[in-house]
């Protein structure tokens, strides 16, 4: 069984290396999807349902992590922008603001990576569990990937 993933916190968001490592941990299910599905009885509705539930949990956890970190960085950007408005010649704040804007772009780029990872994983899942009907509670999560 996989070890539990640590909880995300503000310090994870402010350190890009930690953030990327955190997402890497959360993407293990997608990275090993072929191996895991090869070990799963894909003709079993229960086995496919269980695997789908694991995928959905990973997707929502990653989505939450990305949104949470964007919110954290946005808070920092707002505070620094306000500080810069009060003292426009503060070059330390200007540099820090630029660094945080770059960090925000990099975190936001993970939404694109997430879409690619989801699409790939869902395609593999649908191919291997082809006789499994996606339950309604998961349809929105997978809806845009189902049409491709």
C-alpha cells in the first residue's frame, strides 16, 4: 500500500521545490497507472470502481493543492503590492514581488500539466475498464476528458 501523502501547508506553497515534490507524490497513481491496471481485474466492476475512486481522490487533492497555493501566493502578492504602493522606491519589495509573480505563474502552469496528466490517465482507465460505466458522482470530474 502507498504511504500517505503529507498535508499541504503555506510553506509548501512558498517553496517551489517542495510544491513540485508534493505534486509528484500525488501523481504517483497516474505515473504507475498501466502497472496498477495490469494488476487489477479490469473485468470486475468493483475493481474498476475502486480504481476510479482512487483516481478521483488524487485528482481532487491535486486540484485543491494547486488552488490553495495560488490563493497563498495571491495573498502575498496583494500584501506586497500594497506595501509597494505605500513605498514605491522599496527595491527589496519590488524584487520579492517579481519573484512571487514568477512563482505564481509556475504554480498556475501546473493546471495545464494536470489537464494533460488527467487526460492521459483517464484514457488509459477507459481503455482498460471499457465495460465500466462512470457513476454520476464522478462524471463532472471526467466529463471533459471523456469526449476525446
